[in-house]
C-alpha cells in the first residue's frame, strides 16, 4: 500500500525544483487564494454571519491552504495565501471597516 509520504516523495523526485516550477506554484497559490477571497467578498460583503457561512469560509480556507501548500511545497505558502486572500476579500466592496452611515452595526 502506497502512503501519501511516498507519493509526495515520488512526485518531488520526478519533478525537479526549477525556477519555472517555483513561479508556476507561486502563481497557482496566489491566484487560487485571490479568487477565493474575491468570491467570499462578493458573496458575503460583511463577512460570515451565520454558522453555515462560517463553516463555508473555514472549509474554503482549508482547501485554499492545501492547494497553496501543494503548489509551493514551502512554508512561504503560509504567508502568501492568507495575504492574497485578505487583499482580495477586502478589495471589491464594503467590509466591516467601512460600513455605510446609518448601518445598524456602524
């Protein structure tokens, strides 16, 4: 039976770490986190409010973290993916920091 560690090792041996592979991994990690942040911001402009919305954001963040970690294969993914997610989730519309006047939470 093949374990995940063996599969990971086989993949690393088969694919040498070249500059092009690192750039491609960085692009995949950043773009997937950015798309997830943008979709979250468009669907939940004031953030997750219900329990279901919180779980959706948590599971999507876990998936994005796994994608970024597998694409980069370095600890820099822990910095890059959340940074891209936060930048793109606060970019398109209103966030908690800029509520309109007269809003019940503002």
